[in-house]
């Protein structure tokens, strides 16, 4: 594909929802750098598509005073995250974890995806979650030296694993 601006070979492909419509643009490396695509705080596809000079993204929501924390890697603040509506780097996820979880709770039912599970997989999914929960409790019991509780949790984990192995064996035996 060719760059939409200069016609050179394009390596950057961008898609954004603008005014309820999907807008796409392709850029070569030079045009991408010139337009600020490589800087997460300085690029807005809508501005480029509308022919405006690239610059800072216009805030989508009023700025709310935050904790003043900055990502140690890229220097992003919570205000930048709210304004730009994307992270500056991978470390931003951990830096702003609590704030992002609050945002997700406001947008969805919680920070954990609870979508559909393929047919026949629900039991496996529930068993896996239960085992993770029990193993976490087992680690806590061992750390707090509560060995009686740890033994009970260990036995419960073993029972679940034995039932799972038996169910798998039954399934494997029924296959041609």
C-alpha cells in the first residue's frame, strides 16, 4: 500500500472511529514521524483526516484532578491517560491499575471479562477458577503457618484433580 500523503510505501496503518464512521489512513515511516504518530500524546487521526495541523489531542472529557502519579517508564500521568484514552507504554497498566479498574467498573460490570464460554467448556472453566482460588488460599495458609487449613485445602485440590482426571479418562474412552 502507498502512503496517503506522499505516495511512498506505507508501513503504518491506522483506523479510528470519527463521528460514528470508521476512518482509515496509511502512512510511510517519514510521514508517520512528521505527523506525530509515534508520540502517543501528540497524534490525533481525526485532526489529520480533517486536514488540521497535528498537535495535542483535544480532551474527550473534562480533566479530573488525579494523584499526580507518573509512569516511571514513559512519564504519562493519569490526566494524560484520561485525555488521550490510551496508555503511553506497557508499564502504564501497572502504574494506573487501581484507577483503570475504577474506570472499567463504571463502563462495565467489573474489570474482569465474563463473556461467553464455548459449549462444553463451562465446567472446565469453573474448575480451573476454583483450583486457582484454592491454591491461592493454600499459599496463604502455608505462609501464615495454618497447617490444618492447608491440609484441608490440599485434600480439596486433590479431590478436584482426581474428578477431573476421571472425567477426562471417560471422555477419552468414548472417542473412536
